[in-house]
C-alpha cells in the first residue's frame, strides 16, 4: 500500500508563494489520483509490496507493457509529488546550512550558482516535467531535468533525488498563469532546506 505524503500545514499556509486553491488541487486531487491509481495498478501487477524506489528502479521486471507504462507514470507521479511536498514549508526559504551547504558549494561553487543552474533546468524543461537535485552513488550532488513523471530513478541513472521543482502547469498556473519563471523564482521562498539536508544524509547513509 502506497501512502500519499500528508501535508503538515494547512492548504493556505504557502500563501503568497503558492495559493490555496493550487495546494488543494495539486495535493488533494492530482497527487491523490496518482496515489490511488498506483495502488490499483500495483495490485494488478503483483508488486504492491515493493518499496516505491525499488519499483521505479525495476520497471523492466513488469512484463505487461501497458501495466509497466501506467506504473511508470503513476508511480512517478506518486514518488515525485511525495518528494515535492515534503521539501516545501511555510517556514522555508533562505539558504541551506551545514553539510548540505558545504556539498552545494563543493559541487556548484556557491548557492547562487546552484540556484541559477537548477532554475535554468526548470525553465528549459519543455512542457511538463521536473528539475532535480540528486545524489550519485559516490555521494556527489548532480542536477538534471526530466519530462512527464519520469525521475532519475525511473530513468535508470542510479542517482537518488533529494529535491525537486515541479514545472507541470498544474503546479503554478492558477496563480502565475504562463509565467513559469515567476513561479520558479518565488518557489525558493518556501524550500525547506533542512528537509533537503535530511534527504541528503539518508541518501549517503
């Protein structure tokens, strides 16, 4: 049974960065739908007892091509949104500290350089998709983007995502309309860097 990440804040708590209706629709409808569909499909494929990371990393083991594609899409939607919502907070913003700050400076030169690079990936993703900060098997930080509900796990990179920016239109269109750059710029005001650092520590443990 795959469980949707429960928001530890009210749907209006991310105002003004993300409006109430977007949170209600994005988490309460889109994310909930991916979760429900994944659970149904996983039962059909006999993989309901798998960890979501293992499932996405081993999609080729699902023999039925239609089921494989559906689980790739809905499993990705489930995983991606769990990560997205768990790394934003009404008390977010600012810059990372401690170990994560050190690793970002080591990988990208500075936080500002990291922010510029991941912003470019978010804005450069054609159509719906995601921008990612991930950890390689060697413990290094890398950036990437991906279309639809793909992620570094389902794409077979071996990297573990620790932070993501959702650039599907449903993540921002009600407030920002077609102005994706305004959404991505504002998004950094709600990033919970402590949560991202915990993800990094878990990835290298």
